[in-house]
C-alpha cells in the first residue's frame, strides 16, 4: 500500500486520506485529482501512476464529475486530446444518457 500525502485530503474530500489505497481506490483518486486537483496534486498523480494506467482509468472508468475545461485539460495531459472521447460521460453539466 502506498500512503497518500496529507496534502491530498482537500482534493480527496469524501474519504479520510489514511483509508485510501492507491490500487483499490485508483479510479476515485485519479478522477478526483484530474478534475479538482492542484498542479502539485497532479505532479504527485503522474509520479504515482504510469501513463498507461492513467489513460486506461480515464477512458474505461469515466466519472461524470468534470467541468468542460477540466475534461479537455485532462485529455491534453493524458495525451488523448486528438481521440474521440464522449464528453457526456464526463461533463457534469450535461444530462445523463441512458441506454
């Protein structure tokens, strides 16, 4: 288990930082930091997870928590800016599609 720095508690607000595990809680950690984290949080994220893992979680386990700018910035950071990624699966201001 990799311990998370206390400085991430503000970004990972829904759970006590000491209860989070970088492996079992990676979807939550990655999305929260990409959507709400500071630059220091983002640097920690990229030191903790490899690019492949970050991309896989972002693409395969979307969370509808992003603002439109945070979504596009995250795509840019992950090197998937040119790929089609359905924004409605991430943008919290858009209605959910069922079906």
